[in-house]
C-alpha cells in the first residue's frame, strides 16, 4: 500500500509563504490605504515582505503578529521613501495640468503632486522629505499661487 507523506506545512520556522498566506491580503489592503495606488502598493508589498524575511529570519511563527508586521511596514514605507516618481499623478491628462506643473520647481511639484493627487498629509511628507511641516505648507501655498497666477485667478 502506498503511504502518503505527511506534509507539515511550515513547521515552526518563518517562511515568506506562511506570512503571505496569513497576512498578505491584510497587508496589501493596509499599504493600499496609505498609498492609494494598486500597482505601487503591490510593489511595496513585495519589498516589505522580502525585507522582513531577510531581517527576521530567526523569528518563529508564534512571534510574528499582525501588529508587529504592520509596525514594520510603517517603518519600511518611510525607509523606502516612497516618492512621487514611483507613481505618476492621476490627473485627467488635460494639457492645462501639464503646463501648470511645469511652472513649479521640482520640490513644489513633488509636494503638490503628493498632496493634491495622492492625498498625503503635510506631516507624512515632512517625514519623507526631511522638511518641517511649515516648509511643506509654504511650498504648497507657493505652488498654488503660481498655478492661480498663471491662469488669471
């Protein structure tokens, strides 16, 4: 008679498949909530899981919890410095939008795009760009003034 081999799926050591199976959907939803961009969120999920496995290979499955993984993800998203260059602005393709953004400096364009198109906060951007919140707000106001002046508003 044939004997079926007993397959103990992930025993006690940590495995990327185990983490992905258990927490992948929640983690992707969490990242999407922060980034608001499906392809960007999927790329970040891959980076976070790969980084997590390489940094925490000595952990066992009992020590990996959702709160620990979520906290690690928050730290990694700041460390990866998710920039607007990874995600193109989701505007309507209007020529007026393109010409308006060309009036801005690189910093103003990044800040304007992240806040206006991606819904980021000044507090989040201050951590990513290493600028004060007041400087972020000042740059945003300056970019809005330039756009308004260019269109006669």
